C-alpha cells in the first residue's frame, strides 16, 4: 500500500524496540503501588524499592499473552464491538473539565450535561462505544462522581462503555457494577465489557492510583487502555524519535503488569503524546507533530500485535471554528488511516482536552461517518460488476434515469446531516454549521428514548450506588 506518510522500516521499528528495552533494563520504571511491586518480585523481576527493571524475555512473554483482537461486549449484544486487527471503533471525548459553548465561554460541567452526552452516543449512527468523563460534573460530590457517571453510562446507553480507573476503589466499583450486568463478577473473566484508561506518569512512573486500577481491572480481565501523554520538551524529549522510545517503554511496562495479573487481559497500546508550546508551556495537540506521533504509535502497536489507541478529533481551538475542524480532521484521518483501533476523543474535544462542545460533537460525529465511508473498501469483482450500464448509456448519454441510478440514488453515497451540500445557489440562505448543530442537538435530545433495561437490574444498580455513597 502506498502512503506518503512515513512508514517505519523493520530496522527502524527494531531500533525503537531495542532502545526501549535498554531503557527498561537499565533505568527501569517506578510503580508507586506496593501490591504491584509485590507481583513483580514474586515473578522474578529485578526490584529496587519502587523501581522495576525488565528483561527482553519478560516483556516478550507478556506480549505473547495479550490478544491482538477482542470483543467489547455491550449490554445490548447487537451493539457489541470488535477492537483490533481490522476492526476499530469511534469513542467520544474523555476527561473534559468544562463544557465549552459555541462562543468559546467555559462552563462547569453538570450531570445533566453528562447525561446529554450519553444520550447523543445512544442515538449516534457513527459513534460505536460510549466513553466516560464526557465532562467532569461539578454539581455532584467529586468523591463519588464516578459512580454517577458509571450509572448514566449503563442506564442511558446500551452500547459498551469505558470504566472508572481513577482510584483502586473506583476500579473495584466498576467491576461490581459491570458484574451486575452480566451475571456476576466471575462471568467478567470471559466478557471484556469495559475499557479503562490507564495513564502512566511520565517520565517512567505509574501512580498508585493507576497501578492499583490495573490490578483490580486485570484481575477480571477487563480491557485496559495503557497510555501516556508525553509533552515533548517538558515531560519527554523534544525530538520525536527519542520521545517514541520513552513512550514505548512506559506503555510496555504497563502491558507487562496487566499480563502478570491475568494472562490474556485485553490491552490497548495508546498515546496522545504531543509537542509543548514553548511560549506558554501548554500541550499542543492540533499539530502536525501530533499526527506524526499518532502514525508511528499505530505502527509500533502493530509491531507488537496489539490494538492501538491514538489521535481522535484533536484541536487546540477554543471555539468550534475552521481551526477546530481543520486540526480535528487532520488528526482523526491520520489515526484511522494509519491503523488506530480505539479512536478516543473522536468527537467534541476542544482546547487541548480542556472542554467538550456539544456543537463540535455533532460536527465531528458527521466527520467520523465520512471517514468511515472513506475507509470502506470498494469491491472490485468482475462477477458482480455490471458495465452494461456504460454500454446502455452510450456515447454522450445520461445515467440519471438508468435503473441502477434510480435504485441506488438514495443509498450509494454518504448521507449528510449537517454539512452543507446545497450546491452553487448563492442566493439561498445557508445557516452556519454551528447554528445547524445547535438545532440538531435540540432535535436529537428531544427525540431520545431510554433503552430498555430490566427494572430489577436498574434497582440493583441504583441501590449499589446509594450504598457506596452512604458508606463514604
């Protein structure tokens, strides 16, 4: 396949791998969780306090146990989704502290906002899997906000969803609530029903919360997205090749821990590493360098035969304007074309992860549909191709009234909801796409219907949340 983006050679991939292994064996990675250190010690790893060093054989054994593809099971079986190899999913924005209005103003997120994002996922023809932390709700106690978000994930949308790895207790509660859906926690051993985002603490560390969440979630073989966000020039090297070495070493260390806990645990290799704006010190994600890193991360994941998460519709813009769409399209298309599988931040993300925009969410959603259509292979099969239509139309003929055109005119091409395809009639008033998105939002939320769920199961879930909150 020909692509003008750089395809890493086998020699280049092995160079990054070898340098990563040298880093893991000489410098090591710090795990700030005693139970994780105990697991490493019991399995013969070199441990010095919180520092763990890895050998090539230990890393390769873990990689051999991790699946290259797994099914993410939804409570509605028809909406389960495969992740890995040739299968990929669009997942919405995660972890936004604010809701961003169309004029760029920031507003604290609320549970109503969170619920509305869940409703959009449920009614979306293009977003395959529900996320988590669409916005961080400020109108509920932060200590238990993850419980409210998990409950909304389950009740308002019957697609698979992301879990809550913010602490070890949050991971335990995620397992308990997911277990209620599928007949008990033990059943989860064979049912990857959630994916939880685990971020290393760059450079070369895992926090107690993240390492503890790996232990709790891997114990029941729930999906783990092992990722980092290295900022070039601040938390990692300023140059991309060296950044890739650090990025790779951190991710591999997390993959190893997950497989030590439970061999066969689904892990997704992920990064959102990006440059630092050297004028402000902030991360800049809507950049060509971010797209390069996304492309190369996907190639490294493929090298290790692991599913990959990177990219999404990333932007540094603070309003859903031309910059937001241009940067988002650049990173989203790069990610999909280069082999990403779990496309987090597919829609809505604004200002370098600072916010989520309802209007941009809907615009990005349509972009996701366009990208999926663009990636759909065309079947070139002489047994199924009918060139007779060309002969019937003849020289200088028209295809407009041909039977094939009449049959397929409504389904042959991508169907748009927001993007203006009105042609060249400059006299016709065309609303701004952001205005159209706001109108579409009201229509979507107004027509939302809550998916069916067993009333007894809903009662059990609500009681679990109430009991956990009461226990403090």
